[in-house]
C-alpha cells in the first residue's frame, strides 16, 4: 500500500474531511507507529494490574450495577464475550453503510489513543474490516447515549469475534462468514477488550460527522437558493451592505452577506432600496441574520465534533502513569447538545426557505404567474410543491424537539442520567435531508420564475452557472408534470455537491 493513499489514525489528528474520504472514496486506513506503541504500552498496563491482583472495573468485575461482583480469573475472557452478546440488542432498520464505516473509523481512532487497553491485533482487525469492506449490520435504535453507544457498538464489535451479521460486497452474511470471505480471521477477546470496543460515543458522533458534512453543503445551497430567489423576485441587495451589517458584528452575518453579494455580482435583476420598493419581506431582507445564525450553530457543532473525534471515551481509562480510573467520558452530553443545536440550525434554513417558496408561487406576493404555471387554472404549476415544503418544515419542527432534555435511568439506577444523544443525531440527519428537499423545491421554483420572466440573460454569472446545474436535474416546467423524483434527485445532489463549498463559483 502506498503511504500517500493511507490515512494514518493516531487518536489525535483525525478530521471530518478524512472521515468522508474513507467513508465514500474507500481511502485505506492504518494505525500510526506512534499510536501502535501507545496501544502496546496501554495493554501492558492492564496485564500488569492483573498480575498484581488488582480489582479493575469491567476487567475482573461485572458491569454497571453489577460492578461490585468480582469475576474469577478463569472467567475474565468469557466476561468480555458475554458483554458483546448481551449488549447486541439494537432494534430498527440498519444504520446506513456510510454511518457504520464512520463508526468503525472513529472507534479505531479512539482506541489508537492508547488509553483503552485493547490488544494490537484486535485493533488491526477493526482497521482491516474498514479497508476490506466488512460492514457490520447495526440496528439504528437502542442507545440511550451514556455508558457509551453500547448497543450499536456491540453490533460492530461482535463481528470481530465472528458473530453477528455483516454486509460484504452487497451480501448480508454471518460475521464469521463475512470475515472469511474477506480473508480475515476473528479474534479471541481478552481482559477489558469487549468493554474497550463498545464503551464510547462513536454511533452518535458518526451520524453527527456524516450529517455535519451534509449540512455544510446544505448551508451553502440555502445561500445560493436565496440568491436565485432574490433575482427571481428582484430583491433589494442594499440590506446586505457590509457597513450596515458591521453595526451588529456577528461575523456570520457578513460571511453570508458577502457570499451572496459575490454570487450576485453582475446581476441585472437585483435592485437597490427605493428603486422598486423600500423593503423586502423578512424571508429575503433578513437572510444574513437568519442564515448567519444557522451558520453559528454549525460552527459550534463542528468544534464539538472535532474534539470528540479525537477523544478517548472509554471507561475505565488507563492513564500513562499506570492508574486505571473509572470516570464518565462515555457520557454523550456534549454531542447530544450539539446535535440538538444542529437540528435547530438546519430546520431554520428550511423554515425560511419555505417562506421564500411561498413568495415565489403566490401571485399576490410575486407579481408572477399564479403558482408559476404556464397556463394557470388549467395547470396547477408548483402549487403543491409548496405544500410538500410546508409538510417537510412541519415535520422538522417535531423532530427539532431536543432529545438531550430527556433522560431515563438505566442499570438499576446506577446510570441515572443519560444523554439520548444518538436519538438526537439521527433526528438531526433526518432534518438535514428534509431541509435539502425544501431547498431543492426553492431552487426549482426560482428556476421556474426566472424561466417565466425570460430573465436568464440578466442573471449574475455565478447564479446563472448554478442554475444550469439545477436545470440538468429539473428543467423548467412547460406544463404540469410529475417532479417528485426530480425534487429527490436534486436534494441528493445538494447533500453531496462540493461545488459551492470549494468556492468554484
């Protein structure tokens, strides 16, 4: 393997862009030499404690409320095996393959920090599963987000011992058969290894990282759809003035406004204050403030994810001084709060987008053909596309209720406060996908409005270039037609398109 084609995990420097390359581009993964050294040293500390007859939580004791029960030496390995079997109780549809790959990467990176006591061959098997495409089947529900994502991670870990189920080359197999076909062999877990594999926040963080990369693209797409709507409705660019925004100096307000000013440079469609009217409605005039606030929430989320991606979330933690301390690093509260914040930020992009859609299709607000139909009355045009956007926005409002404010005690009240962060992360990604669909509808409506007004030649170069991409997926309506699949295709394009994030326009 060429070193340039391998991302080396060291527990310290993994970023979301690397995760995306591994997840979607099948870039190979390795463990850095320095990390391997730390892993070996951490394992030796566990072995020494056992040789010295020390009692260590989860190594020679039971788990949770059962932690006061000491385990005989001959049963230590069986304890780890039992843990995986008992905890693999997830339910619901399987998590998407990209999320599972991200979980595996994040868990390997956490173990590579050298505070978990994992054996090197166990960690290397996890890495080889990533590289060879052995993807455990992980039910999406069953984690309360404290004591780690126990159930989801147990469904990953149990494949390492040849049990459970995994997808390999499109086929669902037993864990043992999937490993065999990939040329891999299961491991026999030793002291603490089962706990080391499942005690962490990697399910919620994986969904969060995948979702964050998508919401970043959706944020840019929302700024672009707003720009095209401004051209369609001859919006007032004066409200985006940099000196105006400087008197309320939230950095993201000016970032959004500057982006939109740049994209609209050269447009003959946008107007100045008083040229046609004195003010635009809030859904246009307040784009810097509303979009900017969503971008602020995303910045907070990125900061939390960046820390969590390179954290040890195990319990107990094996410190470099040899101490083994039981703490609470498995608790998902930092990510739970971040996911709830991301939910609100993404939902608000859709919320204001739907209001711009209404202004595009409502003839009393737009001055355009009713519902952007070519033959109103005989045709409904995009009337019900606005209904769809309204339904998505309403669904988002329900999903945006914070998961992190809920807690149900577990393990006979030993674990009496949990984060529900994994629920929040799944809800966040659902909101992001709904928001992508709403923004896709706005782009289609803006495209149709520009088509009906024969305004293509008056667009700014940047917005005109992007409009061409939109129309490759959904051409202007020449009459009523089914555009359901095109809305979905455009939404999926927005979730994966890096044109705007790379600032090529």
